């Protein structure tokens, strides 16, 4: 689906070092997501947190885009939809109590 089937797992840096996607995801989320990490130039900092040299910052950004961006977007959409639904149910329940 979405051309994801032919990707190598785990993804590797040019030096052959495997990237743990959960760790990458958590450090990006710690920086308030992909867009904020990119806008605030946090990729070198994320590389260092992963125990890598700063020179791999661009590679990590590309790996995140290729492996995690779609998953992260879908997760956030589902989470926001659930919050919207919960607020609608709460409003409906409050009307029933009147």
C-alpha cells in the first residue's frame, strides 16, 4: 500500500547503521513532530540523541519521511477524530440529562 512494500527494514544509513524507527519517531515527537523538527533545524540534535554523528541529520529526515510520516499523519488523524467524537457524545449526553 502506498508503495511501502519494497522498503528495506530496518532502514539503514549510508554507513550501514540500522535505524530503530521507534526511537526516531519518539525523538521527532519530542520535537513536536516532523514539521517542527524541520522548521527548527532539529535533525542534527535528533541524530546525536540516537548516538549518531550530525552528518546523518539529512538521512534521518529522509528515513522519517519514507517510513514514518504517513503512519504519523494517520495516527494523528485518528486521534483527532476520536477527540471530536468524544466531544460530540459528551454534548449529546449532557442534553439527555436535562
